[in-house]
């Protein structure tokens, strides 16, 4: 297994004091990695920092051995990194089709129509909503549009910030199933999740952050079995 | 002779500078303290000018009034009427965000201008009002009268300055600045944000009205084309930002220094070759436009920046 | 009835098309750069004087020289954006509003310095009106203005909904942060906004200038009705702004028709106030406009 993304000693903030401090972890090629932690732990900040949307104060991020710490966001998209933010992740006045199309502008895929077909295959719900403004969709459908948009540029690394926030358990499972399908197409996924148990079940690795610092990392199974993690993040005893 | 000429030139600059200082103090209450945008300064200035002129001129068949009142009563009336117009405008528009308020206030100034031009029963239309009296006219005659007027105007400027200083440090002023710096948390802290903003706007407009009244008494004549509304509004903005918005001293220093610059450029542009002389006022306008850009980019805090730390209820947004 | 059509309805549409073309730019700038561009009227004047200067050098039909005016307006817009507006982008937008106020003054004084402040009449003066069915007397200029605007509306609509640049513009207007995350080139979008806004402003200015005469205050006098149109149409809705332009134009002209009795409903000298009153009423009661635009 080769390392696709190497985060080393990363310290970053929003102009004021550092929000995350000395974060380190690796993401392996074609795995699903999950970031866990309490609210305000700095999970979103890690994702944003990888995507060059914060002020980096120290440390480095390497993609495929190349340092990307001070690349522009738009450059990262062309390098195969794509992201879905935690909120406001669709263009509400643009139709579903247009949202997907926007995903191709920065880094055009080889065959746009074919990529679109693959994505609509993954998210068949969207097929008959293509002409509808995305602002009029349900939360789960919006999430699909957002992930679809991020996939349109055929990324190698997909960053997702709480893709299942606010979704019903049934929808949550669907999204996770979809992510497993997405992984099969060769994409590496790094995602932040609050639904820790389900996320760890599909994840290859998990990284727990607390107060902007590394707390524990391990494989999904190791974390599910870990006493500390169970007590703090999985609501006590194992199921 | 040369020297007395220069002296009276200086007097005229200081008189106009005093009028601009008042306008700046008024705008400073609105924008500097309250964060309320007003792009219709000229409208309130003109309202005050007409109010005071109508109240103090002798009875005329051509328009309403005049009422032959003393100048001080005229100025008081100017302040009250402009303040009321400002209050009414604020009552309607104050909820608007700054960009929208900018548009609305220009629109309202334009409506005021149309009323002044068209309603000749009120304002004698484009013929204007003449014979507007000077205060203490009995004290001196000829050019020395200007000196009396200079003293009169600066007594008012200083009075308004102390009034503004008191406002700034009063609980009212503190609440106002808190609202300016963070509207959400101020309203969360139970402040009636709208009420404060309406009051600021009305007080600022009243001061602008007094400034308008003073200019009518100074020139003794008033007509719709006497001032270029845009230029007045614009100059006052440049003055306030250059002087230091949020600071009353800054407002006066800004008004005087920009007015001085403006007047000095007149000396230079008057030396231009004759074919350029007709265009000299445009050259000055261009220079002020460029000066504003410079101030906005390099000099935003102004000559005398606001000293008090910005007020916050909390850091949370 | 004939009088109504000839002297109120058609001129209403004609001035409406001027407002419509100007308001599109204002609406797009408001939507994408998020500030009210107070120099937009004077940008129009820049375009008009560009055409005017060109007619002095090449004495042909001024319509052929409109591209010169468009080019000059585009250059002026890109220049002031780069030099004056861009450095202020990170600050509260009100600074950019104040700056644009100053830019308006800079444009106007430059025009007055270079072109003088007197009225200028374009081309060969009186053009015969088109007479249809012996009763409708249409000024050919008015017909040209309305048809040009209609064509532009269609082209612009296709551009915004189909082209990559057009969609990117709508995306940035919708959510600038997500646009950045999606890797869109926001500066390019900003450039296109100015290019389209300035080009349409120049065209609008030429129609206004040909209708009466060109003078340095031409654009400034049109600014507030154009703002009214942009707000009426909903901020960030270019097609709404177009519709808003026609509505404001018609409202202005029709308000001085003698609907009741013999005299004008509203004295023509208050014609310009009609747009302001509509604008202020809208700002207060329906700030999102008729077409559900965004609130800033
Ligand atoms: N744009 C911002 N500017 C300033 N501070 C911010 C910003 N975004 C987040 N923060 C601060 O950074 C800290 C971490 O926030 P972050 O969004 O990374 O948390 P999180 O782990 O994603 O939480 P959640 O589970 O609630 O999404 C918080 O204390 C927050 O106040
Ligand atoms: Mg988060």
C-alpha cells in the first residue's frame, strides 16, 4: 500500500491563534479514511487546510510525494484533489445538471459525458431531477449532487466533510454504500464523520482528533475495539 | 493691500471650512459613530438652507413667508426641519443594508432637489431667494462683516463639536458604537438597534441642516443651482475619511485640510492658460476623485484615527 | 389612443431598453462583486464619448462606431477594477461603494476636461419617423433600441445558461466560496462581469445619447432608475434586471399620461422621481425584487 497523502506536523488557523496543532496522519491509495472527533475539534479545519483554505502556520502536506501546502485551491483541483464542504455545498440557483457541469471546469475529464453517466449511475436519484434547481432538493439529494460535482473532475483524492450530516439512518447507509462504490472506481476518500460507528465499519483507517491535536489513529477495527474510543465516541459498550 | 486681500481670502476659506466642518461632524455622527451610510448630504444641506432662508427673509409675494424671524431662530428651524426630514427618511429606510441605504439616500436627495426646483410657491423655484439676512448685521459693514460671520460660524462649530464629543462618550454613544461594530450581538444584548440608528440619522441631518442655513446666511442668496449636490456630498465624504471617521477632531481637521487643498488648487488652476481655465473646476474635481482613492487605499484610518478601541459584546459571531 | 401609443408607450419602451441594458451590468456586478456600482452611469457616458470621438475621426453612421465606445468602456472598467476596486475587495463592501462614487466623479471630470461640458448632438440631426398604417409614428431609433435590447437579452440568456463562462458567473454569484472550492477562476469571472457590464452600458449610453444629446451628466442622470430596475428585477438576476428596466421606463413615461381628466397624472417635471419612489418602496417592502433575487 502506498501513501497518497502525507500530513506531517500540520499547524494552521484562521488568522488568529492556531486551531489545529501538529496534526500528522497518512492516507493510503484507494482507501477510505475517516476523521473523528468532538464538535469543534478542528476536523473541518484539517480538511480545509489540506485544501489550502486556511492559514498554514507550520508542517506540511504531501500529495504523492509532492508538497502541496501552499498550492492554490484551484491548482489542487487540477492535481486531482476535490472537496465537498460541510455546508453550502451546492449552487442552489443552478440546476443539478449545471452543478455537475461546474465540477468539470477546473479540470476537464477526458470524456465528460461518460463521466456524467458513471456518476448518474452511482446516484440514479438525480436522473429525473437534472433540470431542477439544486436548492429545491432534499438534504440527501443535495449531498449526492455535491459529491457528484466533486467527482466530475475524476479526482484521485476526495475530501468529504460530514457527508451524512442530518440524514436519516436509511439515507446514511445509502450514502456509505455509494462511497464504497465510489472507492471501487479508484478514488481515495478522506472524510469527516460524526456517525462514528458506521463510518469505522466501512473505513480502512480512522484518525481521532481532540482539541486540534492527534488523539489516536488506527484501522477501523482497532478503533472500534478501543476502550477509550468506545467510551468517548461510540456511546459506550460495543454492539 | 496685497496682505489684506490675502487676509480676507483666508477669512472666506475659514468660513466655508466652518460650514464643511459642520457637515463633517454631522456625517461623523451618522457614519463615524453609527455606521449609517448617507449619500444624500446635499439634500439635507439644501433643506436646511431653504428652511432658514424662508424663516428669516422678509415677507414676499413670490413664495411662502418669509417670516422675518431672527437668524438664530432660522438656524434652529433649519436644524429642526432637516432633522425631521432625516427622521422620516430614516424611519422608512434605516433597515436597509449600507449599499441599499446609499441608493435610497441619493434618491431621496434627488427628490428633495426636484421639490426645491419645482415647487415655486415654497422656494421661488429657479429664481431663488434673495435678501437672506446676516446675523449681527448691525455690528459691522463691508468686508469686516465677514469677520463677524467667521466668529459666529466658529462659535457654532465649536458648540456642535462639544455636543458631538459628549454624545460620543455618553452611554448613548457607546451603545451606538457597539451597534456599529457588531449589530448582531448588540441586538442580542437587548439594544433596540433600529431606534438608535434612526436617532443618529436624524441628529446628523439636523446638523447638516444648520450648516445649510449658515451657508444661506453667508451668501445672502439661495438658488437650486447654487451648489453642485454631488460635489458637496462627495467632498464631505472625502473630508471625513481623510480626517478620521469616528473622531470628531478628525472630522474638523479633515474638513479644513481638504477645503484648504481644494481652495489652493483654485489658485493654481486660475493660472492655467485661458483655454484651460473654463475646465479648471473639472481638473480639481478629478484631483479630489483621485485623492479619495488614495485615502481609501493607503490612509483609511485618517489623519486622526478613532482612538477608542472598537467595542464588542463578545467575540462570537 | 394613438397619442398614447406614439408619445407614451413607445418612448416608455425605448427608455426602458436603455435602463434594461444598464441594469443588467449593475445587477451582475452586484451579484458577483457584491457592491452597488455607483460609477455605472458614468461608464455609460465614457462609452458614449468614445463613440462620439470616433465619429469625429471617421464620419460614418455612429452605429458602426459603437464597438469603439464599447471597447473604451470595457477598458475603463477593467482599469478601475484593477487599480481602485480590487485592493478593497477584502474589506467591507461599503468601501468599494465609496470608491465607485469617486470613480464616477473621475470619469465625469475626465470627460469634461477632454470633451468639454457642452451638449453634443450626434450625426445628422433629425431622422424621419417610421409611419405605420398612417397613424403610428415610430422613431426609428426607438425601434432600433428595443430590438437591439431584445436580441441582447436572448444572447445573454443563452450565454449565461449554456456557456462555461456564463455558468461560472452564475455559480460565483450563487456562492463565491463554493466556487473557489470547485476550482473556478473567480478573477476571470470578475473580468467577464466587467466586460459584459461595460459593453452593454456603452450600447445603452449610445441609445440614450442619440435620442437626445450627449452631455457629461448623461449617465449619472440614468443611474438611479437603473438601480431601481436592478432591484426590481432581483439582485443577481440579469434577466430580471432587463424586465425591471422596461417596467421602470414604462412607469416613468406612463405616469405623466393624462389617465384621469385632462392633466398629467404626475407632472412631467417629477418624472425622474417616479423611479426613485418605486426603488425606495421596493427596498422597503420587497427588497428581493419581483423575481426572488438575492439579498445582500
Ligand atoms: N472561519 C473560521 N474563522 C475563525 N475560526 C474558525 C473558523 N472556522 C472554525 N473556526 C474555529 O476553529 C475551531 C475548530 O472548528 P472546526 O470547524 O474545524 O471544528 P469541527 O471539528 O469541524 O467541528 P464540527 O463537528 O462542529 O463540524 C472552532 O473553535 C471554531 O471556532
Ligand atoms: Mg466541521
